[in-house]
C-alpha cells in the first residue's frame, strides 16, 4: 500500500491526503447525526405512545373496577381514532380478556395476524412479573411498538393493558433521515475532492515548472533558465534554491567548458608535438638504419661488423621507445583499434622466444618456452599487439634477471566449440618486486625505483602499454612477485577459434622418430617429455660414436630415425669416415638440424652448410617448426603479422624497375638511391613535388616513391595533381608514400590523396623490396 501511494503522481497524492482526512471526519459526523436522530425519533415515539397508554389506563380504570366492558370499549374506540394504534387490550390478573380494541384499517390486518401468531408462539411474553405500578414496559418489535402497564385505582392494581402501535411512519422518517444524511455526506466528499484538486494546482504548478526546467536542462543543457520564485512558502524556497543551483552549475559549466577547450587544445598540441617529434626523429633514423643495413652488405671484418650491428641495435632501440610513446598516446586518446585476424598462437609464442633468445644467452640466462600441446593453436585476434605484449613482458624479464632462467608458458584454462580461454605466464628468477612496487608497476613512466631506472634504463611505458592492451583485449594481467625471488606475470585471454580449414598446411608428427645427440641430459629429458605429447619419439644419446652405432643398427633393421638433431660441437668433417657415414644416414632420413650455443655460430664443417640451426636448449615447438621447414619448405604456422628475425644484408632480388623518388632530405636520398640500386632498380631523385611532375612529363617510370613532407609542394598536393593529369590522359602510375609520420590517420590521409601504399620511415631494404614487388606484380 505504501509502495502504491509512493508511486502516485503529485496530483493524486494531494487528493488522496485531503480525502483521507475529510472522509473519516464526514463519515463520523454523519454517523453521529444519523444515530442521534434515530434515537431521538424512537424516544419521542415511545414517550407519545406511553402517554397515550397512560390516558387509556386512567380512563378505563373505573370501568375495570365495576367490570363495565362497554364503558371500557367506548374509551378504546375513542383512542382508536389514532390511525397508527393497532390494538388495545385489558386483561385481568387471572388472564381473562376484559376489553379489546382492534384497528379496522385494512393496512393493519396483516400485521395484527402476525402479532397474534407471535404471541401464540411465545406465551411467556404475556407474563406480568416484570410490571410495576406506574412504570409502563415499552418494547420495539420488528414493525410495531408494544407498551404494557398496570391499570390501578388508588394504588390498587386491577389488570393489565397492552397497546400495540404501528412504527411504519417512524421507519419512513428514519429512511428519509438516512437518505438526507447520505446526500450530505456525498456532497461533502465531492466538495472536498474539488477543493483538493484546486489545492493540487497550487502545489503542482510550481513543481511541474521545476520538473520542466530540469527536463530542458537534460535535453538542451541550457543552464540560463530561471523560474519565477514570487511566493513566500516552502515551494518558493525550493524554486529559489533551484535557481541558485542553476546559477552555480552555469558557472561551473563555463569553467568546465574552458577547461575542456584548454585540454583539447593541449591534447591537440601534444598530438602535433608527437607527430612532429616522430617525423623529426624518424627522418634521420631512416638514414642511420638504412646506411647501417647497406654497410652490413659490404665487405667488412668482424670488428667493423660488430660496430655496424651496434649502431643498428641502438637505432632500433630508440625506434622502439618512439613507438611506445606513440602507442601510449593512441591508447590514451582512445584511437587504438585492435585487429581480428587468424593466426597461430603457438608459432607466435615460439617466435617471440626466438627473437629474445640471443639476448638471454648473452646474459647467461636460459630462456624456455612451455606450450601445452592440448591448447588450440589456430585462434583469432590481433597477433601484432599480442606479440608486443609478450615482447614487453619477456624482454623485461630478461632485462631484470641476472642469473637463472626466464620461462614463457601457455596453458588452456577452458575450451568450448568456438572459444578458448588461455593463460600466458612469464616467469623469471630476477630481482622481484615488493608489494609497494607492485602497486605502481603498471603506472605510466614508472619502474620499480629510481636505482632500477638508472641501472636498467627504459621509459617506464612498456608495462603501462601492456596492461592497457590486455584490457583492450578484455583480458586480465596479474603479477605475483617477491623481492629477490623473481616475478610471475600472468595473462588470461579469451580468444575465438579460427574457422575450420583456415590453413591447408597441416603436419602430422605422430610416429616420427628423432635421434638427439646432445650431452645435456636435463634439457634433453624436458624435450623428450614435451615431444611425446605431439607423438614424436625422441631418443637421446650423449656421444656421437654411440649414436652412430645405434643409428646404423636400427637402419639395418629398417627402423631408422626420421630426423637427426646434432650437437654442432660434435659435428665431424666429411673428410673423416664417421662424417661420411653420418651424412649418408642424414640423407636417408627426412633431414637434420644442428644444436648451436648461439645464433651466430661459427662456420660449419664442409658439407654441412644449409642445415637449420636451433639454439640450446632446444624447445619442442622450435623442433616442430624445423620439421615444418624440412617437410614443407617454410615454418609451419608462419604468420605474416609476425616479422622474421632481423638479419641485415640478406640477398635481395633484382627488380629492374625505373623508380622516380621525391625526397628532400640529402641523407635519405642517398639511402633510398643505394637501396634501389641494391634491388637492381634505376632511381631518379627529385627534391620537391614540382620537380617530380616536371620529370614525369619528360620520361616514363614504373613507380613513384613520394615523400609526404617537402618544400614548395608536398607529397599530398603532388599526388592529387598527378592523379588529375592521369585522369585526363587515361594513365595510372603506382605512388607509394614515404613518410616519417606514424600517427593515427596519417595512412588514411595518404590514401585519400590518391597514393596506393604507405611505407613508414625508417624502413629496411626488405620492406622496400616487398612493397616494390607487391605493386609491380599487381600492376
């Protein structure tokens, strides 16, 4: 009931309150008036009939004393002129009827018969025991009044007189009184209702004005609205307070608007600064990385190669810092969008470990990868961003671990028909973190402490970006760590499974037999256990001689090994008999791979060149990828989104293209021209857009490399004019954007200007070769 009343509108609340007050008062007052009138009318009738009975008793007392029935009846007949007298009777004390009068009106006949029947059925009512001299007995029956009194002379009782009087007129008067009272009651209710409705307007009108103003505020956000507060009651106080609140909100809204404009201006300035910073840093870095790559391909001694590699690694580290800053800016602005493509999760984790294995080896750390074979490999998501997350976590673990190991593991928590929930853990034996350090480790520009920052370097953005990327993937990132006992970073993600038939390239490893020649018993035991889950049987022999004896014995019985995993340190020369026998065994098998101490292993003995090299300790997934290379010619599960390990100076194809280059920076001109020459292309350089358009008018070219930022005429305007000219001539020339801008929207801006592709500085020779190959093949 209270809930119902609370949900009523203000109008009906006011009406209900008034009616709940008025209704009981009216009901009580009309009830009291009605009861009082009925009691008064009954008492008045009783007194009048009693008086009539007394007169009859006095006038018949003498007749009763002398037993003169005629005289008594004459008195009764005289009293019978009262139309509502039903009958009068006098009985002696012995019960005999002395005299009687009965109304002769037809309307009383039926009632008299009912009286007779009632008295016959109840003889006890005729008893005289309750009568006393001078005190009549009055009783209201259903439709008549019965009065009984003693008839006496000089105090001597002579008999009993009964007088029945019709109460029909009394009932009609009572009915009229009830009707009149009900009409008065209903009129009072109606009047109270009308007054309540009028009162409601006095209250609801200002409240409706306040509600309307609030709706306008919600829809139009116009805080300049003010209400009329020309009243002195509580509603006037409410309206004045509401107007004051609007004034405060208007002032605060103006302050917030100014603060927002300032923040947007600051954000725009920051974005412009980041874009400019990216451009200004990437432009000279293109020269540094490009020249270092070109220099790597020349004839260098080991010391010079070390210097070149140091320059390149340092430049790429700086480029990584710039990328972190730009990524953080995109995430903070809400402009970072995730891809949703199919990729191989197992391969991605294995390649991440490969990229950092050399860094771990140089620090004397063991970098292990543990992937549950029962966890789905083909999933959908953003492989590039997931690789970035893993690279951040694993590289941090390697950076902050001095001794021991770093382990990257994958396990399946839950798997359904369409989804798989996985846990990726990065465990290390590094410096560890205190609870206070853990509370701020994911904050931007934060590391464990200042001494760590000085010792290990870094911007403090890596983990902040990692945490935000995991949140964007709707996953969770947790940390468990103790100072001096290492750390465990755990990621839980729900990934969609790739559609069936995504990759036609499948590899059944069941039943493969591998001979592992390696003295590391602990690492070999781990490899044997992991490979067993994939159906690969690995047999480990520590010594080459013992392994050769076992292999020859099994080969003679037709049960030879499918693959040989050879310790590079034990690899014999083919000039020796044992080398030639081992070569024959390898040729009869599917192939062989080498175990090397590090990726830059020295020259192999003659005849063993071309074998895949796996770093110690070898992981099951790395061995499976090597099998993919041997069987299919390429690593199984290779993803285009995952770049190859950086190996500068690789052999590149000769493309034989005529390329027109628009580039204003002299160093970048040298880099691009040298790279194009290395790819067998003829390059013509222009310093601005006007010179490029003039050159195109004189000669034909296969492709244009267009710098976006140039003096006189930038790349965007140059491309628009080029496309306009081509439209008139019915020609088309591929234009590739070269830009140091890598912010959100830069690629779209280049494509909107009419360019066909987008190459961000600094780029490598392989990147340039790929884009040239793509557009010359498609053209």
